[in-house]
C-alpha cells in the first residue's frame, strides 16, 4: 500500500510561506496580473533548495502550522475583518447546509432510499461556499458528480435536490438525472456530469455565451461561469484544451480545482508528473493561484479576486484549492486506502470548525446564534426528506417526454402522422 | 488530424457520366415542380427484351415506356420565378447566411471556418461580415469546442459546429454522445441544445481510410439527436435552415464529393422538414432507398434499369434518424420489394437499421427479403481501384434489382 510522502512538519517553511503569501496578500488586481511573476518567483525558490527539500516541496496538499499561525496572526492583526457578521452567518449556514445534507444522504442511502453512485462533499464545503456565495443568480456553475453541495450553494432548494436523489418526479431534474446530474435552469446550475472533464467545455461554452452577449449582441452582460472539478481531471485533455481556449479568448470563467489529493484510490502524486496544478495556469497565459481550501475565508478572498477579474473582462483564472474529502470517493467506496493519519490531520482542519472559531474569536457571532442556524438547517433537511418521501415516483408517460426539445424529432410514423401526435405515445406504450 | 484536407475540391467531379443542366423537356400534362429540379430528365423508350420470364407470379411487369424521372404534380410550380444557380457548398452557405442574418444568436465555430472560409468554403466570407466571434476559428480541440458549443447552446446561443471532416468528430464523441444527446433529458427538460453539428464525410477520391469515414452509423444510437444527410443544393440549403431553426441537436451529414453539384434553386425562402424523405423518382417495381452520394449511383443505375424496362421508385431518405416511415411505408406497400443502397459499412450501418425497421413495420407487404447494398467492412484503401470496390457501384445496383425482380 503506497503511503503518501506526507509529513507536515518537514515542509520547507520558505515554500509554504510563499504560498500563504500569495493567498493572504490579496490587495487588488495587481496580485493576479503577473502570473509569470508568481511562477518565476517560486521557480527560483525551487532551484535554490536542496533535493531533499525539493522533494518535500513537491508535496502539494500539506498544511503547515506556519499557515495556521499566519491565519491567526492575520485575523487578529488586520484592522478590518475579512467578513461582516451577516456575511459570516451566511457562510456558516451554507456550510452547515452542505454538511448536514450530505450526512443525511449517507443515512438515506444506507436505508435504501437512494441508489447508484452517490459522491459526498463532506470536508470540501469551504470551496463551494467560498466561491458560490459571491455569485449572482445569472452566473453559471458547472460541476462534476460531486455536485449536491454546489447546487445547494447556488440556491437550488434542498427539497428539490433530495427529491432528485430519491428519484421522484419533483426532483430538480424530474428524477431523470440523479445524484450525478443536478441541473437547474432557474439557478443556472449547468450540471452535474458523470465523466470527469466533461463539464469543463460546457462551462467554457457558458462563458462564451456571456462574452458573445457582451461583444456581439452589445448587452450589458458580466455573467461569470465557475467550473468545479478535481485533481484527477487535471490530467485530462479537456482540461488543457479549455484552459487554452479560455485564455485565448479571455472568457469570463474561473477554473476551480478541488484538489482533494485522491481520485478514488489514485493518489494525485502517483498520477501527476507535476502535482502543482496551479502552475498549469501560467503555462496557458492565465494566473494560477493556490489556496488553502479548508479555510472558507481564504477561498472567498481568492474567489473575489478571480470572479472580479472575469467580470471585468480580464479573462480566466485557475484556482487550485487544497482540500480534502472526509468520506470515501462515493458511498460505495470503503475508503481503506487512505492513511488514517492523513484523515485525522485534515479532520483537525474542518472548515466549519475553523469558521466557527473565527466567528467566536472576532465576536461576530455567539454560540446561541450558531445553534439556531444548526437547528434551522436540521429542520430544512428533515423537511426535504419528508417532501422527497411523499413525492410521487415518475409515471410511465414521463419516460419519453424530454428526449427532444422538439418532439417531432421522434419522426413520422407509418400512418403519416408525427409520432408524438400519437396518443399512445404519451402513455409510453407506443413503439418508438 | 487536420491533415491534408484539400481545398481544391473543384478537381473532383462526383459523377463523370451524369450531366446536370438546366434544359429539361417537360412532360405533357405536368408542371415542373420545385422538388424535381434536382433530378435529371431523360426520356427513353425501351423495348421489352424477349428473354424475360413473365410467367412467374412475382415477376415484375416491365414497361415499354418507362422514363427515368417522372414529374409528379405534388406542388404547384412557379415557373415565373427564375431561381438562381449555385453549387452545393454555396447553397449551404446561403442557408447559413440567411439564418445568421435572421437570428443574431446563430453563430459558427470550427477549425478554419473564419479567416480561411472553411476547408470546403461553406463559410467563406462570413467572418468578414459577422466578425471573428460569430464565426469562430477554434484551435484543434474537437471534443472541447464541441462541448463549448453545447454549453453555449444551453445558455442561449444557436451554434453550428463544423467538423472539418466528419471523421474528426470521433474525437468529439464524448461530448456528442453524453452531452449533446442526453442533457435535455437528464436535466428533466430544463436545458435545450439547439446545436447543429455538420461536416463532410463519406468516401472521397483516395483520401485514405481515416478521411473516408461514415459517422452516421456510429452516431445513430445516440438518443436525443436527429441526423439528416443532404444530397442536392436544394435540400442542402433547406436542411441547413431547418437544422438551425430546430430546437433539437441535429447532425447534418454532407459528402465530400457532392460539394460541387450545381443546381437551380428558388429565390424565395424555403425550409425543408428534417423528418421527411424525398421522392426522387416514382415507380412501381421496386423501392430503392438511399441517401447522400449513393443517390447518384442509384440514379445512374436507374437509367440503366429503365432502359431494361424496369420502373424503380427511388427515395432519398434524407432523415437518417428518425426514418420517415410514412413515405417509405407507402412505397413498400406499392412495390413490395426493397433495395437499400448506402455508403455505410455492412455492419451496423444505417442500412442495417433501416432493414430492421422495415421488416418490423411492413413485413406483410414484402414479397422478397430486403436487399441491402452497403460498403465493404474494410478501412477505405488508398488505391483507386480498391476504393472503387469498397463502395456500391451502379452495376451492382442494377444486378441487385434484376435479381430481386426476377
């Protein structure tokens, strides 16, 4: 069994300082502008280090106490806090919603209410909340199969997501999509894709539409698209092809890599020649940023900058969020391969606990307020399960309904009429 | 993969033995219809050959006065409007341009569609007129720019994605299969994907195996898409417009050898139906179903057949998915014999599906098993002679009909 060369304390402190520097010193647009600057700086650091430190420097997703310390220091020394109380509570509520929902999913799965492949997001809430809570309703989000929480953060009601998971007709996709295909036209969630990398071109297309509206149709459009995907996807051709096109045409898109170090059982370090994904941005002409994905405030800062860039028409950004999933790849994954020490380590960096601590320490909220939010979310989740339970399963006539936007696509039958005009067709008993 | 694509398409002529011209002798009593403009008119008066076996029940009664094309008075003609003459690729461009003019959300993306004007000149001049964003030159990344087209379609645009050669779309199979066809359904009907994917395919003039592919057989199982194949300038323009206006994802198959076909098409605007097939020649003895380039081999064979006294009914099915079972069915009910002539490979092609479909629906009307003439299950060889033998030639069609009508 391969063990990760993963020793938090051996990390070259200068290296992590560089990284945390890049995360914390977000003063304005200029910090992203010279992506080459970032790249060069770190490259020169690399060459100066000895092979030993370089090996450990190559280990990407490692927290160091330096980072934690820095965070505490920065939070107490900053004149202005990173968030207001309202914002803090919104972030907290969103993360709790994500966590509670996923926990309920696990319960429901083991009770036989949902089936198939269900991929849970526990531990990664900071990324979803940090990014999506900065978006408007018209902005688009594209995700992968680990998409429940992205949909929830974007505003899709928990009822609709739970119903979809139960396969009921009241689900956001009428029960036709399932766990891996969450779509919402109202909230501009463009999926939910089962194959990794498949959603990235779709996100690029949504960003293209935004640019088209602005430049061809002369509309006042500053809609942004976020594409979420994992570390495994970053070795896939579609990723690179889209980085190229997005940078080439300066599309308003942010590529968010949720690097949780594992692609089912394949460690990121075993599958990637250069595990530092953020570096691949500058190779295509866009800034690459690495951020601690277990810290919602850091993610939010980086997100603000990246989304701002996109809105201003300055082009795409590649953001690598170092994060971790507390559960297995899916509910079918026994999760025996990962080192328990690694899991324990990341458990101490639970994003919800960190945010709670921040809120308390900076007197933004007290125990009672947070408990009230916990209770509210519990009720929402309970309600969503009840709603899903009571919702009807799809009827037979739903089978053929959404195959074509224009049902004439089913063709002309032997009697000369369009198939869809056949009354038996809607009953699902007609032969197609 | 964007290897030696010839822009010198003018060098190839689809059929050496068929002349397309405007002169036609009108038959008494029938007007020249719009739809018939694509077909050529040859009048011949054949005589019965004495060796025919007329005694057997299933034998076909041969006519003494067959004509290669018959004008049917389906639609009223407007002989006062002159129409204009153009080549097939120009007809495609005309349709495309009209739709781009009509709807600002229509855009084009593909390799070399912009500044280069398209490898077969279908998009020539459009980038100058509409700009580099509306006629987008993409990098060589089929899967991704097809996916980009799909994402754009989901968010309101109506893109036309060009595959420089249909074969290149094999790289886009992931997006075409998973996203293009499925997302409308998987999203519960929330997102429509009004994309048109088009490009030249089929066996050309010694283009080699990889540039001579027939992707209609690979795509036909994908649920949620429609496939059409154009074969004349008239239907090329009509189908292009229909495909762009359709809210469904449509794959429009063009053929490398047909781009220089010339025809006179109407001046006024017209849009054809994506689901209908085209009656090329009515007849009584046998139904020949075909599409794209094979239509011309069939018509050439029809000439010979008519000389021999047969009366074939030729239907260009045009809609490869779904099949127009009405026109096809009516024909089968009339002639009771079917020959399918296609360019797909024997295994798993459009002909195979069509055979199954006709057997399923019209079995009772058939007097003989369906004959399906397809290309050989062989990667298209480079050598000219070998290449000729991989596809169906008119002589084979004649032989098959004679055999069937015995």
